[in-house]
């Protein structure tokens, strides 16, 4: 009864609330337990959800074209695909896919306190073992060798294609370049001798006769330009033939071998290998690491497997090879062995110390509410979220964004070494460190000769002693201090002059090199020293520091007036050429900051033009120089490096920023563009022609260099490397028809007259040039200081009075508007045909006066 009382009236309500809260509590606890026991799946979920949010943000907040940062490849993903899908949708899917694939945990997570010391300790431990892994770890896979050979020998037929051009809006460009769809041709690969894939040849020495024949046929196939570049059925047959000749065990092992960077799968590999190797141990009990070294070069995989196995089991127990890697080098710096191995997926961060760290796994970081003010304030320290960057571990993990085929690719054991050169001026501490750590953590130590930090006379205190002290723990890092501000170009030259590696690898000082980034670059240089290899530049968000992959098949291009941008290869081109997402992409212009180049070749090319100041235009200069003087630029999709694209330069320009960049571009145009320099000037840079406005400096050495190297013409470059670019040499040409007189202008014995229009008469042919002159050969129609008179003068692009406006004015579109300086006053007047069609004069402009209206036979540009 007493109990019943409690269930009456308000008592009943209270009891109900009480029971409900208990139930709620129980549920909560269950949920908590669930989440504790399943940290990893939860984490994974979070990653995916966050990425979705990020992707959604990208969709909704897609930038206007004018907002696009300079050289920002991601924007291309966001602002335009020709596939009808919303760009964001596509992006979202991909990012999520990458995280799904790459960041499944095996449940074991390390928790350490001191981020930096830990990284160092790990690194030092790993340096030794990785070096050995580097040589032994990777199995051989013949089909990859052949695939590589195919790629290398790709020779692309000229093809009509459309390509969606996406241009970033340069910080300095006078005109915004609009998105266009152009009928285009894609480059024809110069038919040059390629290094045939050595790995294949090497393997053939061990292969059967049949295999050898098949391989020869393959090589032969690849030599034929008509077939090159397109993997053919016969190749597949060859592959199969080769595969047949592989030892069965090897096959089993290969298929069971997952990529090394995957923690979960590493265990799997360990077990798989154990089986295979234990089996082999019966036959090869006496294997030693020394033997392994020797046989690896002969392509014997059994031994390398053994080492791989023990390396996975216990890296610290690895025996040092009897010869140090340096001693394996011969005098010319080339390794003696000629074997190959699978691209290494070395990544000291593959099991991050703190999975919950801000920005871990390349994730978007969030500024807490109470820190937003601080974060805003600090933005200008680097023109990105400096506050967040500081929270993120200097050795954070990032997703392996390489196309899947990349981890299976083979590279040579005797790749050249590289000096990684970071130039910086007032770089933010955390990003500089992250850049350096990413190289140390994800590069095979035996290939990393050194890291050179070139301090371009930074003003920040933390970049002085503090940096020296920090870097002193890494024997491979050297700091070069410039005594005065030199600018990026001369700073790179200072770094190159100090470099001891065979290859120079330039990187910006706010990057994160991804897994397996280095070997694919060096491999291309190894195959042909005239190849200049660029990684795919991915985006580290300036706002939330997330690592965002960019779309495949992007290449660097330029639009007038030398504005760098990215464009996606058209889908039909990709299909026709059977291009895989891991194939190198010929690149008309490099972005500039990130590339590997053979050191000797860099100097043979005359390095950079040292007359270029501070920043800007150097990527154009080196790109034209490379292509026109016998080299090639490629984007290597298997090499990926994240970069923070910033809206503004966080450093000061000693002179005016705009003027500095313009001057650099003018130097490039004068040296490399031949007659096309007029196109450059015509797109908003006419003022640069006035020698009183800028002094481009002495160009003699650069011009001489071009002659000495016997570089090809810019026309050759356009025809062969970048035929998609619209580059008509004049804006308009042909007969100059006067609407009022219905006659054409003609040049007769140095004087201008009118004649009945006749296309066959050369005397009636004129050009309306990019620099706005109205010319026949080298004579230009010029207003005279008599105010109304017009006469022919020798053309001189620097003379402003020779310029005519045509199709430039909405009210007077067909008029030819000249500028006359009379008694110190300049005046705009219009070219008018005399009523009797006997001569031309300058008169006050009248929009409806048909004698002031002129039409050219052909117009090529407005
Ligand atoms: N840099 C330099 N000196 C300069 C300008 C730039 O050493 O006078 C460095 C800069 O710190 C960076 C690299 O050159 O590491 C490229 O510059 P930035 O990142 O500003 O170029 P962007 O990526 O915007 O093209
Ligand atoms: Mn940069």
C-alpha cells in the first residue's frame, strides 16, 4: 500500500522521471563503453565525416575565379570539370576513398609525449635500418618494369582534343584570365632516344630464352613511334610470358604483399612472408645480409625476401651491410648495382604517436572559439593559419594519396642521391620544421644526401640560433645564411652551389612530402638526365591545414601574359592514350617551387637567370629553357607533396612587388619568346616597353647562353610542347578596308594611298600587331606632330605614338584611334580617309563617321 501511494499523483511523475534517468544513464554508459572499446572505428568514422564536411564546405563555398590563389591546383578540382558532375561531389568521394583505404588502423596506437625528440629518436634508429630496407626490401615485379618501359616510351601523336583550361589568377596579373574551352592539340613527344628500362634487361639475364625474345619484342615495339605510348595487346602477352617464368612462390608472395605503409597490412605481410620464407629457409639456411646485397643486384629475390622479412620482424636487429652505401658508389656517383626494387613506402610517421593530435592524418584542424581572435591576428605571420599550424605535430601523418599502382612501381637500386634545397625568408617555424621532418621521415636515407636550408636573410629571431640548435640534431641538415636578401632565385642558386648530391630537389619551405615521394622523381632523372621531374603538388589548406588531394591528370600551363595555371588533360586524350593515373604527364610549364633536376644538367642549362629578382617568372624561365634547350618537364603522379598555397607573400619585396614580377617576366619574354614577346606585351604589359618605366637589366649573357646551347625557337616550343595555346602573332591582318570609301589602304613608294581592294597585292597587306602598331613589314603608320598628318616610320615598339587603338572602345569599335602630341598636349584622334580617297588624316573622332571606320580581313584576337 505504501508503495502504491508513491505511484499516485505527483509521486507517480517523480518515479517515472527517476526510472527514465536511470535508463538514460545506462544507455549512456553503454555508449561510452562502446566508444572506448572501439576507438579506432570511431576515429575512422570521424575522419570520414570530417572529410565530408570539408568537401561540402568546398562545394558550397566554391571560390569565384577571381579569388583563386596563385598556382592553386585544387581550385581546378573545385571550379571545373567537364564531366557534368559537381566538382565538389567528385572531390568528396575521392577524399573519403583515400581515407578509407589508407587509414584503417590495426588497433595499436602509440602515445608519446615529446613529439620532436621522439621523431628524432625514431629517425636515427630508422636511418640505419631503412637504408638496408631500401636496398633489400622490395621484391621484383616484371610486369611493372614493362609497364614502366611503356610509359617511358610514350610518344603521343598529335591529336585534336579539347581541354578545359583552368587558370589561376596571378597575384600580379593585370587581366583576369577567363575560363575557356579551346580546340586544342596535344603535344607530340619529341622522338628522342630513351633509356630502355634497365630493370627489364637486368632481369632478362636470369630469364628464359622465350622471355628474352618477348622482352626484345617489347623493346622493339616501344621504339616504334607509331606504337609508342599505347600499351598493346602484344605487351600483355609479353607480360604473361614473363609472369609464367616467374617462380611460382614469387608470384604467391607478390600477390600477397600489400603496400608497406599500411600498418594493418604490414602485419599481414609479416605473416605471409613468414610462411614463404620459412619454407625457403630449408633451402637457404646460410643466407646473410652480405650475400643478399650481392644477389639483389642480380635480381635474386629470395634473399631480399628474407631480409625484408627480418626487417619487418625486428628492424633494430638488422645486420649492417658490410659495405656502407657510400662505398657502393663508384667515382661518378652512380651505384654499381643495376637491380630494381619496388618503390619504398618509408614513412616514420606511419604509426603516429598521437592519433588525437590536432591535424593528425592531414585532417582539418579547428580553432577553438576562444582562440579565434588570436588565430586571426597571427594569420599575417605567414598568410595561412599559423595558429593551427603550431598545434599540429611537426611529424604528423598524412594520407598516402598516390594512385594505387604507384606502390607497385619499380625503381632502380642505384638511383642518384639528392640534395633537398629549401629556401626561405621569414618562414613560419612550424611549417619550416614540418617541411624538413617530412623529408627526413619519408625519404630513403641513402638517397638523401643532405637537406640545405637557405636562409634568405630572414628577419625573425627564431630562425637564427634557435633554428641552428634545432637542426643540429640532424646531421644531414645544413643551414646556409645569405648575408643580404637575394630573393628566391638567387637563394636557390646559393643552395645549388653548396649541394653535394647528384640531383637538386628544390622545395618550398611550407610543404609536406608524402609517402614514396622521392624515388619516382629520382627515377625519371636517372632514366634521362634531361628530364626534370615535378611531384604532384597537393594542397595543404591555408585555413584549416588539412591535406587535400588534387585531381589526377593535371599539368602546368600558362596563358598570356605568362600566367601560370593548371589544366586537366582531356578525357578523350587520356582514353586514347590509355593513360593510367600513375603515368608521368608532360608539363609545358612547371609550377616552380618543387622539382628535381640533375645537378650537372642544371648548370649546363645555365641554371636560373640570376638577374631575376625576389620572386616570380622564374618558373617560366626555367620551363622554357628546359624544353627549348633539349630537356623535358614531367609531373610524376607517384610523387606527391603537399604545399600551402597562400593568398599573399608573407615577406617584403625590397622593391615594389608588382614591378619586381613584371620586370622578371619582361626579362623572360625578351630572352625566350622571340617574336611572341609582342603577344606577352600586348596582354597588358605595353608599359614595360617604355625603357623609362623599367630597366630589365643586361640580357647579353642570357641571350648568349641561348645561342651557345643552340636552343630551339619559341615557335618550336609552341608547336611541339604546348600546341593548345592560342598564340596568333598579330591581332589582325590582311587588307585594311575603309567603310566610307569602300577602298583599301596601300603603301606605295613609302606613302599611304587608297586602292581598289585586291588581296593579291602585298602593298595592301598590313598587320595590326599586339603592340598595337599598324605595320607593313618594318614600317609603321605613325601620327605626325603636324597634328593631322600621318606617315610611315620605321617600327619601334618602344614608341607609344605608333600605337593605335582598334576594337578597344565600345563606342568607336571600328576606329583606329591614335595619340598625337602637339605642343606638349597629347590628344586622341581618329584615322580618317579623305573624301576623295586620296589620303589619310587624323581627325576628331566621330562614332558614326564611316570614313573613320576600318576593317581588317582577319581578326585573331580582340
Ligand atoms: N623565398 C625566398 N626568398 C624570397 C622569396 C621567397 O627564399 O625573396 C622562398 C619562400 O620562403 C618559399 C619559396 O621561396 O619557401 C617560394 O616562395 P613562395 O612560397 O612565396 O612562392 P609561392 O608558393 O607563393 O609561389
Ligand atoms: Mn610556396
